[in-house]
């Protein structure tokens, strides 16, 4: 807060002022977020939008490794388990088909659950960004004013004179 000689000497009238609610760094961060949200090429915003819209390409990077693991580890593991049961027909048995079907169903359920979680997370992130973007950077503050040094002395002298006058005239 800068020192104001005139305010110190004679004071100032009551007034409404606007003061910042954020530091300069917070304000810069808010401006960066607002620019990202308002720019159509903001990659983070585009990705969140893709997730929320259900765009298949947005989920591909999450699902592909899981599908690859299923194909390279789970399916061969099930086949090996049935191959180890002895008869050559075990790999073509209905039990193996049911096991494969159940594994595929679980994979589909897990992927659907993952998609739902990604959408929910994207929605929460977007809401958080929008909330930060809407945060007020200024607030109104009432300044009751001040008398200053001279005004304070005059006020004190006036009060003293008033009390003296009251004593003199009323004999109190």
C-alpha cells in the first residue's frame, strides 16, 4: 500500500473501491485457462470434448492396450488351460467356448465402465476449468474514509470544545 501524504494529512471521504481477489500469478493462470477454453484448437479442451461426445478415437488410446493384453495373455492362457486337460477336443469344447465368452463379456463390461469413468472425469475437469474461469478477479470493498492528522485534531478539538461548552453552560 503506497503512502499518500494528502490522505495522511487531511483524510478522505468514504468510497467504494475494487480490490483484486487473486495474486498476479493466480490472475495469469486464470487468463491462461480462459484462453485455452476460448481457443478452438486447445488440445486439452478438444480431448475433453471428444471424451464427452463418445468419440471412438478418444477412447482408442485407453482401450487398445487392454484389448492387446486380452488377446496376447488372457486368450492364450485360457487355451493353454484347456489344452492341458488332456483330450484334444477340450480346446473346442463348450466349456472353453463358455469361458472365452465370459472373458469377452468381462472385457466389454470393463471397457464400458472405463469409458463411463473417463466421461465422468472429463466432465468434472471441464466443470473445474469453467469454475476457475468464472472466478471473480475483483471485489467491491467499502472504505469508510478517514479524518487524517489535521481532521483528527480538528475533530478532537471540536469534541473538547463541545464538552467544555456543555460544562460552562449547563454547569455540569
